[in-house]
C-alpha cells in the first residue's frame, strides 16, 4: 500500500510517498481501508519534531481518518467487516490501510460522508471539551473566538451557537470573518495579520470590547496565541474564562494582574491527554456531538480536498495560514 512518510524532520516538502507492507490485524485490532484523512495544525508540528508527541521515524502524519473496516482481528466484538468508522490514531493516518484497536473506532452515521467524518473528531472534540468541560460556557454568555475560521476555531463558533452563546468571531482576513459568520457567528472583526506593538494591541483590545459589547467576553477561545492574547484578555468580563488552546502565532506571556482585576480564570486545554485520562467522558462527548450532527446543529466544513500524493500541500495550506474550516486528504 501507499503511505506518506516523514523520514527526516522538516516541513511538508520533506514528506515522501512510498510503498510499504499492508498491515494485518493483531488480536483486538481492525484494519481500516482509509477513505479520508482530516488535516490538523498538529500535522505541521509533528513532522518538524515540534509537537507534544515525537514518533520514531519513519512515521506517517495524519491524526484522524474515516474509512471502511476491511479485516477484523481475533477476539474483536462489536465491529464488523464493512462497517464505516472513524479512528483517531494521533499520527499514522496518511496511508491506504491502517490497523487500530477495535474499541477505539467510532461508527459513522449513514448521513455523514467520509470527508465530514474525517473532519469531525479532533476539531469538534477539542472545542466541545474546551467550551463545555473546561469553560462551562452557558447560554446567553458572550464567546470571543480567535482564529475563528480555522479548524478548531470554526468548530468553536458553531458549538458556541449550539450551546446558546452569543459568538464574536475574530480572524485575519475579511474572507475568514465572512466564513465564520456563515458558520453562525453573531458578529465578527478582522484583526491585523502581523506582529503588533503595544499601541496596536491596545487598539485591538478596544475593537474586541466594542464587538463583544456590554462588559466584554465571558469566554475567550484562543487557538492562535502570539500578540492576540493580551488584547483578548483585556477585553474580558468579570469571572471570564480564558481558554488556552494553541499557539500558531507564538506562545504568549500573560500579565497576571489582569486576571486578578477581572477575576478571570486562565484554563489550559489538552484534549488528547484528556481523552486518554477519561475515555468515558470522551465517549459521552462524542455521542453528544453525533446527536448535534443528526439534529443539524453542527456540520464540519471541508473547504478543500487533496489526493494522497499531495498530502504535503494539504499540510502546507495550514502552515501558510490559508485553510478555512477543514482540509481533507481523500484516498
Ligand atoms: N489544545 C488542544 O487540545 C488542541 C487540539 C487541536 C488543535 N490544537 C491547536 O489549535 C491550533 C489550531 O489548530 P487547527 O488545526 O484548527 O489549525 P488551523 O485550521 O490551521 O487554524 C489555525 C488558525 O490560527 C491562525 N494563525 C495565526 N497565526 C498563524 C500562523 N503564523 N500560521 C498559521 N495559522 C495562524 C489562523 O487564523 P487567522 O489567519 O485568522 O489568524 C488559522 O486559521 C494549533 O495550535 C493546534 O496545535 C490544540
């Protein structure tokens, strides 16, 4: 079978497509014929050895896949050949066939395409865990989403609305803000795309306050970091919750005096670790997300697809800040 491999640390241009041996299922495993692979920002980091996990080389990036069960190992119960399933191996997904533990696969509802299924778990899983379990977002609260047209950002916009919040979307271009408004955001603003000095940060904070209205945001969903964090923290309401999700724009330092003045909680979000520590809570969240999909409250937006041999270009699109919603590799 064909596999996209990282053999040396570096950008997407270092990835190669090679023939490797087909996997066979060990006891308790199933082999999935992969149809679609969701691309996430961590794919840009893992191939450069900049992610929390550093797999041994050669390895394939690709954290989440959707496909059809092709073979079932000894002792597997509840999963059958021909089932349409999602798997989230973390890496190893940009391949034609993948062996995973049977108990980790999630059935795909009939109405959901493989592309949507490959675009659902990491982004909506992360954002639902962040908004529901970590921030305890309530109906009627104001949610400010930074990077609102990106993968996790767009999911946060849609989930924020589904949870009854008033959602303000912030992103670096007019097209991205429009995209977030189409996802359901109530209000949107464009922020500068480059680094900001103190004056520009102060101005942005004023714009965040204006857009969130009243006394500021109850919850900030920050999947961007960098120079955007300080202005967002300054635009928070009393008892605000600041969600630390990701840092494509750089790891920021926050002035802690601001958290005291507004009684703000800064809350770390590490979805992957939370899933491993509490698989039951993750399964419950996934069931709720599938119900929201069935009810038409959420729908992953796949803005672009790439074939397997162009998987590097798909990853590059995220590194270049080009992607909106989700980018998916189809096989
Ligand atoms: N904490 C967790 O458990 C968890 C789980 C999944 C992902 N993440 C993290 O969340 C972040 C977003 O992931 P994603 O998959 O949603 O990525 P994505 O689709 O590429 O979105 C990232 C967004 O960040 C903004 N951005 C700002 N500066 C950027 C830069 N220099 N390069 C690229 N993007 C930049 C872009 O929006 P604008 O152009 O509008 O600014 C972009 O839409 C990543 O840091 C990822 O590692 C965290």
